[in-house]
């Protein structure tokens, strides 16, 4: 009954709260049962919240979920979705540490969204792209002639990062290497089958690029 009373509307981003709860829970490595226990709700209701677009927890449960997931109500409601990350204050005692190569590879993981940067005759450009890691290389698809279509042989930088607003922590990994255009039909088919997702921007993007790390560095900010 308590869960039913707490299921009223809470404003903007209602349909996305379940997805944000799921994502944050998975980032923390928590099960549905563990999260429900932390928030003082039933696992069944949490599963409902995560699976139904129309589900909307009331203010009391939303505050407890934010606390259980070590984040804020504003983050769960998507109040900062159109703002850049890092709007919060710095930690009182931050510590900056270098990541070793294995840690960098682990944070690159298998796929995600990163930024490719390259210096062109008309000036430097930085473009966000959906990427995957295939055979230890960064690969992504773009359209010929687009800003992300780095000329073959050009030295390019590729960066991924993650910011935890609630904890004032974060990390970044930088890949530097020469861009390659993948043109062999069989290689293209293999990449298309291996990547996790197509470009979020949609459209026809049939130029495949590959950046094999020649330098791989990373940093992490910890809150003490």
C-alpha cells in the first residue's frame, strides 16, 4: 500500500525516471533487491518503476531512491539533461590520480559515447560519436565529408569521460593514434556486426574509422 501511495506524478521527466534509476543502479553494481532495501520499498514496485514508462514515484520514495543511489532527485528527474556535466561544486578534498593502461582500457569498456578531436586545415574540431572497442581499437561509423570523417593517416585524439555529480568525482581517458579508414568489405561487415549500437544521430553513416591507441592515458578525481 505504501508503494501505491507514493506513485503520484512528480513533474518533468516522469517517463524517464525508471530508466535513470536502472542506469544508476547498474553503475553502482546494485541488484533490484539491494536498491529496494536501501530505499525502503518493495522489489516488485522497483521492477515496475524500471519497466513501465508511465510509472512515477511520489516525492517521498523519490528522495529515498536518490539517497539509496547516491545521487540527487534532480538527476533522477532529468532536471539537468540539457546542461553540461560538472555543474556541481568541487569536493572539499579532491585527489587527482593517474590511471594505468589496464585501468584506461577497462574504462573504455566495449562501447559508449566519446569525442574525437583532430586538427584540420580550417581549424580544430571535436565531435561526439558512438564508438565501440573492437580488437583493442576505437571504431565508429560516420558519413563521408562529415566533421567526424577524419582523413586517413591523420593523428587524432579520442576522449571518453564520466562525471559523478553527486560525489564530485570523475575520470577521463585519452586515446591518441592515427586514423584508418576501413574499406575492405569483409572487415566492414565484421565491424557492423560487432558494434553495440548504430549512431544515435541516425542517417546513412557508412564510412568506418579505426583509431589504434598509440598513447593511452587517463586521470581520475577522487573525493576524500
